[in-house]
C-alpha cells in the first residue's frame, strides 16, 4: 500500500484500558510510500513513526 500525506494512521490499543490512537500522516520519508512517517497525533504532538503490526492506514480518499 502506498501511504500518502493526509492518510490516517490508526494504532489499536493493546488492552481494554488502552485507547486506539489516530494520527494524520504529514510526510512519508521511506521509499515507495513506506515508513518512517512523520505524523501529527490528535493531541497535537508530532513524531516520526515506524508502525507495528497493531497499526493500519486509512486512506484520505476513504479507499
């Protein structure tokens, strides 16, 4: 999958008490649309992310 700026990164919680986290992809820094991604979390923090198996991407166009 080709990740593009504007797509959303969703990281599922590991337990019932750990909520799902969502971020907007600001930049794709890896080759061919791959990680790392510069993201802005919903709380406003920005960071570089190498998503794990508990994460998935939601395309901005809804596809």
